[in-house]
């Protein structure tokens, strides 16, 4: 179900619970700024979610309020995950949904990283 409105950060969301190790995840990467783990419903042979450790709801929230070091650290983490998974050469897709119209399902900023096969056009017309 999509997020109806972003509002204040909800620390009971599933990603906040994964960050606190209350829910298991198949982690592939973690550092001081982010963790990355396999999506439980993969849409490509490789489908990993990268989430910041901080309580950010969207790119707008994150980019306007997070400290510069956290923004840089998160962006670097996304690139590190792609390299670690061997996706730099064949290619990969990043996707981040924000808000109701984009069908954001978890109110915590996250980037989907897809790869492992040719992905075709970005949007079905």
C-alpha cells in the first residue's frame, strides 16, 4: 500500500525495524551511512534496496535536512553496492519512489538497484 502522506518520520516502518535488526534481512553491504539488502520480492535477477541509516522519508526530505557528510556517504554507498555486485560494466538501474503518485510503499528513503539482465525501457507506455 502506498504512503498516503509523508508527514513525520514513522520509526515503526519496516526499514527502520530492519535498521534496528528487529527484522532479518539478507544484507550485502553496510557502512556508517547506509545498508543494502536483497528485496524480498525481486523484480530482476539482482534487486537490492539501499537505505540510509538516518530517518529520512524522501529525497526532498533527505536533501534538505541531512548533513552533507550523510548525503555524500549515502550516494557513495549506492555506488559501492553497484561495484560490489559487479554491475558497473554490464549496467544497472536505480529507482527511487517518493510519495503517493510514485507508489512509495515504505516511508523511508530507499533506492532500488536492479541488474543481472537487460532491463528494457524504463517505463511501459
